[in-house]
C-alpha cells in the first residue's frame, strides 16, 4: 500500500478583554490533512498516532497516549471523507498538552503515523516543525509567570510612585458629579464657562435653514436600514468606473459587473464585465466557474418539478465500463477513472455484470489484444480505437440478440472461434489482417476487411458445420494468387452476401465458394455485389465454384462482375447480372448451364461484355471505399 498525506497545522488563542477578566488559551492544536491511499483519496476510517518531539526524535515531549520515546503504542481513529480529516491534538481521548512544552528551548516537531487497517503504521515524512502559531498556547505566561502571579505581585509587592492617581483631579470625580454636568467636580462651572446647558436652539436654527429636508418618517420610507430592512422596486447602481449592479424585481433579472446587462428580458442573469444576456430563463457568466466545496452540477426540467439529475461531471452509466490510454490498472472503469486496457475492462464487466447486458467503451488509441470470452458484453470503440487483434470465444447469453462489436480497428486477424464463438455482429469496423468466421450466427455490416496475400474473409473451417452468416454493405480487399478474397468452405449453411464490394487485385478469384451440392440445402445467396477478380480467359474465374456439381449451390442475382463467372457444367441459379467476361458461354470451357426458369443469357436477363471492359488498368472497377 502506498499512502501520502497533505496537512496543515494551526493554533487559536482566544483573549477576552474586560475589567479583571481573562481567558486561558485552549491547550489544543487544530490539525488537518488529506490522505491518499494508492493515489486515491480515502473515504472511511483512518488510524493515526501523534507525538511532539525534538528534531532528532529522541524524546517525546508529548504523545497522544503518553509514550515517552518513538511511535506511540495505541492509535486514534479518525474518519476521512474524500481524503480530508481534521483532529484537535490534545483533546479527549488524547492526553492533554502541557503548555510548558512550548517553553522548552529546542525546536519542536510533530510526528504522525498512519494506517488504513489499524495493523501496519507508516510514519508520514518528513516530520513537521512547529512555527509560531502553536506557541500561542503558552501566551498566558510572561517570563514564566501567570496573570494571577503578576496581579499578586502588583498588589503585595509593587507601589505607585509617580504619577500618583490619588493626587489627580480625576480621583475626586464621583458618579453624582458626572450626572450633574453643570457643576461637575474638578471641571469648573460649565454654565459660567459658556458651555451649552439646555436643549433650546438659539442660532442657527435647523428648521429655518432649508425646506429641502426629510422628516424622520419620510426618511425611513425612502432609505434602507443597514440591517433588517426590505426594499421593493428596482435597485440600480450603474457606473462604469465602479461597476454595475442591477436587480430588476419586476422582470426578475439580475446583472452584476461593469456594464453587465440583462437587456430587459425575463428571468435573465448576466454576471461579469460586459456580459449581455439576451435569452430568457438563462444565466450567462464570463470566465471559468470554480466551485469551492462543490463536486457536480445538477439540473431539472421543467422548473420546480421532478427530481434533479446530475449534469456535470457525467454520472456513471449503468453497466458501462470505460477504457482509455490514460487509464489505470485498477480502473474502476468510470468516465473519470477508466481502465488502461480493454481486457481488464472486459474482465471487470464480466465479473460485475455476469447475468445482464453490459458494454465496454474504448476511447481512441492503440491497445493490446482482446478476447471476448463472456458472451454478454458489447464492445464499442470511440473514434475507431485500435486493437492488436480480436477473438470472440463465447456464445451470447443474457442479451437479446448478438454481441455487438462496433467502431473498432484490428491490426491482427479477427477470429470468431470454432465451437466456442458465435452470435456476434460487427458494425463499422476495419480489420487489417482478415476476418475468420468459424462460428454460427454472425453478421458483418458496414465493415472494411483487408486480407493482403490471403483471403480477406474466410467463412467456415471445412470441418464443423456453421449456419446463419450474413455479409452486407461491406468491402473486402486482397492481393492473393492462392485464395479468393471471400473464401467460403464447405459446411456453411444459410449464407448470404448482399451489397458488398469484393476485390482481388491479382489474377485469382474474388469469390471462392467450395460448398458441396446437398439436396434440400439452401444455396448461398449473392446479390447486388460489385466483384473484381481475374480477367477473362484466366484458369481461375472471378467467381469460382469448383465443388458445385452435380447441382446448384449458388443464387447469383443483380451482381456486377469483372472477370468470368463459374466453372463448366456447374448448374447455378443466376439472373440479371452484368459481367465483363463470360457467364453463359455455350461454346467455351467456362460458363454455367441455366438452372430454373429461363434458357440462355437473354431470357435470364444476364448481360455479357466479352472482351470489352468499362476501363483499362488493373483495378477494373472504381475503388472508392476502403474504410
């Protein structure tokens, strides 16, 4: 455990002035501090030991339990809130501090030991030297004498010499003489001396001085008393040199500051230099806002009704755990205290929300690999957070639908693991080293997947049977001469590809579908795709289906293809495609025989552009989206 403390020492001296009255200052020292345990402010019980010693710590001039040297034996329990604590040294249950301690001719230091478990105590270093304030405890001594001693000495051992008060004129003044001001003893006769001795005005006469004065009742009605009075109407203090203060009760506006203005609206507050508020029911301030003692901002709508909601900082959202590059190992995954790695956040979410849907939100940045092994945790990236790799190794549970993976980039291959991973939807993701789908019930939408020298997307492992895989509105790209950009193994049931771009930039297939013909099994469905593979005449066509015989395994509708489609004699369902190559070549080695309604290219709605391409070059079709 690592603990640290920020602290302050103080002492207060109270003096009561009056005839023969004095008060002894309390022999207590106010002590405050802030405790951080592992850099986190402590809330709860803290355990402390205190001692006052010399600089070398050889002698305790005071300890809270009377220990003469070194660390006290017992401890004091003190509650901390958000790290802050306060103690009165010398107050019960501590031992009292003898004021004579502060008359010792040596520097004094306060030593403090702290523990968060009342077992292991650490001394807070360095010890704090007492400066002037605590020595006020000794303020009732003068050269070692108490006030009572000084009075006794004055009464019994000291006499007036010069001047002697009993010989002065004031010595003879009595209360009766003070009451009779005209003939006050020792002061002469005031009437004979010409001083005012009556209440009658002679000259000047105030009532004749001016008519521009107020009677008392009139004055009271026009002016606000210093305390305890109430004012009605508007108060306006408007002076550019001194500032502006306007309180408009008729329209409930407030403007504070030099040239501040609420512009005559309703329920407006304007605070600060030249601040103008032109919107009703709002407050406008100039500069930053500091809240001394406040930790959050709350609000509610409408006015005067309903509960208050925390607005700032953002309150913790239920079942959401956050990750950021500036996070910490311990989390706990809130917005202001995120985890530093996705796997730690995912494990925390899986433990704390084991039977309910939860979400891990990953802020932009680069992170290690993530294994989604719980099944009830969605993973969402903020501004395309980047992972080394991603594996889904659990089926969904405790959620309605699939596990969501959104807005992420994976540099390594992304794998939906065989026999373990399934029930996942990828949305708006970018996978730089390919995607392998070996589990069922998987959707890919609005994603970009690059395979470089191998397949971009592999569906099925050729061993296990999987089903319900959909690829929609996504873009798949590779440069491979050995595998199709989209590589579909045997054993994949209920498979569809709709609205995708599938490009292989080298002379090999863009789609390589190895599904065997099984009577009663639904064919794989391809529709509204843009496909670029090997150009016309290559041994491997752009759409390659070598295992289809003797029956159809594909439904191929409304696609645009650069390159040849299909292998000789393989029956497939196809219609309304545009092919820059051959799809129904009756005389050559490459082509399909039409299955289902329609005979030949025209009646099926397919159009071939043999040997005629929309543009020259290696790309074939426009390549606008690679993200």
